[in-house]
C-alpha cells in the first residue's frame, strides 16, 4: 500500500546525500596521516585521495543534475546513493594507494549524481516561499552538521584500534547510513516528473574530464617526481584541451545541440568576476582544512582525536555566523563578505605567527574559531553574489557552472597549495605550514580584489545554499 506523502520526511531522506558527501570531504583531512601509513602512500598519493574525489565530483555535477530531469530524480538519487555506498566500502577495503584513489574517484562521481537531486527535490516539493526558506535552512544546517561530524569522526576513527584499522571505518560508516537511506527512499520518496527533452553532452563531459585530469594529476605527481617533462607537457596539454572545450561548447550552442555549459553566461562581467572569487576562495578553503589537520598532528603533536575535537566549536560558530550573515547581507551587501575576508586573513596570519610547538589548546581553538566565523560571512553568500546579475532563465545553468568551478577549485587548492605545503615539509613542518599559509593569504588578497570589483548593490536575494563546504 502506498504511504501517505510527507514532503518533510522526503526532505530528511534526501538530505542524506549532502550529509554524506560533505562528511567524506572533512573526514579525510583528519585521517590523512593514518591513511598514509595504512596503505603505505606518498604525500602525492594522499593528496590524490582528496583531489580525486573532488575531480570526479566536479566533472559530472552538471550531468548528474540533468540525469535527474531525464530519468527521474528518485531513480537517479537511489542509484547514486547505492553506487556511493558501494564505492565507500571499496575505499575501506583498499590495500594499495592506487586502489584507494580509483575508488575515491568513483565515490566522487557517485556523489555528483545524488547531491543535485536534493536541491531539485527542494525546488519541486516546496513551492511556498516560507516552506522553501525552511527547507533551505535545513539544507544549510545539514552542511554545518556534516562538517563538524566529519572532523570529529575522522579523528575518532583514526585513533581507534578495532579488529580492523581505524581509518577504514571512516569509509565503512557510510554503509549503514546508505542502507537505511536506500530503504527509506524506496518506501517513502515519490518520483518527480521527467523531462525527456533533457540531453546529455557526452563528448563535452569527456573533454572536460580529460582537461581536469591533465591539470590536476601532474600538479600533484609532478612535484614529487621533480617536475619531469611529462608533467609539464600534461599541464600545457590541459590548457589546450580546455580551449578546445570552450570552442566545442560554443559550436554546439550555435547549432542548438544542448552543450554541457552555456558559454553565453561568460559574457556577463560580474558573473566572471564572481567565479574568480569562488575559484580562489575554495582553493584556500579546502587546502587549509588539509594543511591545518596535518600540521596539528605532525607539527604540533596533537592526537587525531583531539584534532577532530578542536573543530567542534569552530564548526558551531560557522553555522552561527552564516545565520548572522544571511540577515546582514540584505542591508550591507558585499561589505559583509569583505569583513569576513579581513577576519579570515587576520586569523591565518596569527596562526602562522603563533602556532608553534609550545602553543596551548585554547589558542588553537580561538584562532580556528576566528577563521570559521569569518568564513561564515563569506562561503554561504558567494552563490548569491555570483548569480546576482544572472537572468532568471539562466539561473540553473549558472548554478551548475558555479558548482563545477567550486569543486574544481577545491581540487586545485589541494593540488597547488597542498603541494607547496608537502614540498617544504622536508625542511620542517613549521616552515611548511608558514609556506602554505602564505599561499593561502595570497588567495585571500585575490578574493578581496574580486569582491572590490563587484558592484556594491545591497539587494542580494536569498539563493540556494552551497553544495559542499
């Protein structure tokens, strides 16, 4: 017998997708030292554990959204969750770095199909403005809970000694959640209307994925190998492929063949400036989470468990400042983001100066809190800033580009800034951390410049939340 439809129950079920996808970004950062030891990986191979997930996620996000339109959002969500759960278990069973990196890419691709369906379900289920606002708030709260949960679980499992290595449990934890979600989806979630007109730009997906791989892989492996000719050649090739991708998309648009990306959006100056701000902000954001987790453990001698616990208060403050920013931004516009950038910059600089082997836990948590509080003013509001001047008929396409740039930027941050950090680690962890923070401060300055160049209009609408922290 068909259950009575309850859209709030359906929302809770589909929120499991962003919950798991964000946890699997944060949970890895704390566990990096344990994973490196567990599979006998190099620094570059450990970087790929994070970057590979983000690469698979970025390359298929737009396709994942269109798949829900074409095949039905419940069906795509179900199969995306199933594949994500299987991939998580395969990650936990990995013996070699290669096995782990391949399964992490597959896990990222699976996430790119299930997460967009959550946003789509919010659009379809909640047509009333007040109800949609509540649904969006639950989405944002889920992201905050996921970020804190990921850090804590990563530290707890890394320090645990069970029948199997503790770090493997950070992947196996997805199994019971996945099984319950699959059962609940099958029983309680109703299918949405299909749009058979949705087309897939398969060649565009292939070209973009190849370009991203040719850029990310040599940035990570090339550094450790001493920048051989093949790594330089692949980086140059990536730019050539990206240029061809843009040409390919323009040609398909002119021929009405439904390209992966609507390049007409890049004619909007403010949209381009906003995307550059997104690029550098997520480069610094994701790389900092890696740097701080590794430095706290290897440089300052903090245990994995305590390292995870240090992020609880900062995680809560991120959610608080996000709520405050959502109210202030209507009145003060981009100045809210600029204030957040300044606070983040000060927090990073003070960390570089004060986080020495003799530092106490209170100062660590205080400076982490200052960073997350400032970041709460910036990260959730970037989407609104970027889409502010985009015509409503292009909002969906622009959001897809935004999400793709966001995930690609995260992978680049892990590759470039993470590469700088691990390169200088040979001279000592404190020197490495200072070098990494200097690169992060450079990104902070660039984000600040982009925000300055954007119009200062105060009226910024409440948009959809960011998919991943």
